[in-house]
């Protein structure tokens, strides 16, 4: 039923993904003769003001960004449309999460390279005042030719705008959520740096630094800020990379390591230490 709401210029080929908010189709743009992806808001959310506003925020945020590692947007239905959707480039590949599930990243250097590309995309977004706020493996795709694409800016925030909540709940994924986001403090680029640090740790060790039986326990552990030394899980991790994980995943967003450089990718490739206390357990 949802398929009939897409304009005629787009010929739907197959459903390629679905989440709580939207369904994603692979499609053909018959006008420009190119393959695209269409993210269509679920029918039961079509009249929900916040869901439509979130999709609009995603469209407007991505439209400001032009970077090889950020998903490109081609079209948007408009908030007044009966069916809400965005049209983007189609990525033939797998998410970083699927990559984790299918194979372990043995060498920390590979993890650092992936983190560097995510960081480069975020640095570009930060340069125009956009914080992603939901950086996680599910929102990173690796194309078949190896190109990385950061996507899903649905809860992105423009710096200095009021923080959003939905029915009193935090937006984002607990395991990758920075302490300042949990505590309702003002956000800046360091919020995304923290999430990249969690992903880097996960890629290098095969596990998350902050683990709990439920989301509440995970959030509590993030607040405590202690995590296992990654070298206990992977002996190939050097001291400089231990330092790097601790820098990015630092649970203090004050005058600390996460505030040192805006460019996360530079930090990942340089693998330099920093003059702050870090505390793997």
C-alpha cells in the first residue's frame, strides 16, 4: 500500500530495509535514469507531526552536506505532502554492523582507517554546524567498492538549537550515547567524537566498552566512565591506540581530550596521545 504513494517518476524495484520510522526501497529514477534509494515514512506515521518534522530535519541537514563519505540526497517530498519521503543515492553494500556480524576486524589499523573516514564525514558536518547525534554501526554503510557512507541524520541537531526529546525519551542509541546527551547538557561536536570512540573500540576488540543487561545499566556505566583495557581483547592493539580509544570515548566533555581537535579523522590517523587522564579499567 505504501508503494502507491511514491510519485510516478520513481519505479520501485524492491524493499531493502525497514525500521520503526520508515521503509527503504531500491528504485529507478525514470527521469534521470539512475538508481536511487527512497526512504518512505510508515503509513501509520504519515499524520504524525514529529515524525514528519524529523524526516524534514534529515533532508535539510543532508542537503547542506557535500562529502564523499556522506549519503547524498536528491529529492524530498516536503512536509505538506500526504506521503513523506526522501530520495538519496543508492548504496550497494553492507552496514558496518553487518560487517561486524560476518567477520571480526583483526587488525587495529583497519579499525583506525574506518574511524578516520567516519571522522572525516563528521568533521565536514561539524564545519557547517551540524551534529549527527546518532553515530552507530547501523548508520554507516560500506559500499561494495569500499567507499564508506555515513547516513541517517534524522536526529541531527544544528548547533545552538534547543535539544529535542520525544515523549520524554532520549533520542539515540544507548551504547553509543555520550554522557552529556544522557544528562541533558548542551551538545557540541564532542558528542559525535564519543560515538566514534565507541565504534573504534568495538571494531578493535569485538565488544563494546560499556555493557549492561539493559539500556539503563549501559547508560549508568557510560556515566561511570570505566571500561576494560582494549589490549585484553586484542594483543595487536598498541599503546597509542589504547590512548586513542580513551581519548575519543572519554566520558568528560569539559576541557578534555574530546575538546582537543574538531577533526576526528585527524586524531584517528595520527594516533597521538594527549595530556589528559584516561581510565581503562
